[in-house]
């Protein structure tokens, strides 16, 4: 997507039906083309009359929210977060997933959590614990310690000085067409399409920051 205003909705890095049968085609179409597009449109609308802030990147906007004019802070928080969170989510999915492939991140998770199964259980419990709408995240803190955290609505870990590696969207629009109200089944299917190679790249980037 564009680095600065006006932001655009980048195409998915795979076909809409690429994640079948784990995430259905219609959900991907609606999630990307309507939900994410709405956040992009509303973010551009919020910034339209504020050229002084149009040079900021998406991550800079999120970090700069407390210093924005009060009348656009909420709109930018909700919509910049919505754009960032969704693009991050879509980037970490693939139709060629290998469950827990050998790489630096996988080794790190197994070592820190005791086993990959334990990590998967803890991450799933965090995703289930989100009341209403939000996300569960795997992040690194400033000491390069992995943490599993949750955020409400379209908040991001960036405001907590955490470096994101992986996230799962647990808003109902991410899974309701296929999984109805059974979030646990969506989480299980989501693990089948995680792009661990891409998450590993985020991990390496976080380790070097």
C-alpha cells in the first residue's frame, strides 16, 4: 500500500479461495474488499483536511495519535489501526502452510513455551479470551522476550512498544460465515493456514530492532 496518504488497499497476496477449506472464499472477499476498504476510506477521510499529517506513514500515525488534533484522534486510532491490523493479518496467511516448519521463530517458540503445542494452546486461549471484537498477537518486547497479548477493537501493540510477529483477527466478520459462533474451530483452522515463513521474517526484523 502507499507509504503515506492517500492510503490504498493492497491486493491479497493470494487468491480469495486460496485458504479453502479453512477460511472460505466469501469471507475473504468481504473481509478484504469491504471491511479493510472501509478502514482505508475512513482513514483517508479523516486526514483529508489535515495536510500537516499526510506525510506520516501508517505506523507513524499510530504512534503520533496523542499529538494529533483532538477532533481526529479517535478516527485515526480506529481506522489506522484497522488498516494496519488487517494488512498484517492477511500477510501472515498462506495456502501453502506447513504446520510449524523448521525456522528460527519455531525453534524460539518451542524453547520459550516448552513446546509448540503449549504455545499453540496459550495462543488459542488468548484468542478465545477476547471479549467481543479484537485480536490476539504474538509479539516481542524490548528485551526480545516473546509475549502473547490481546487488543480490543482495532488497537495495536505498537502503542505498547511491542513488535508484532503474528496476529489473529477474532472479530466475528473474520469467521462467522463458515464457523458461526464457534470461534475455537476458526482458531484451529487458522493455524492450518499461518504463513510461518513470513512470521519468521517479522521475528528476525523484531530481533534486530
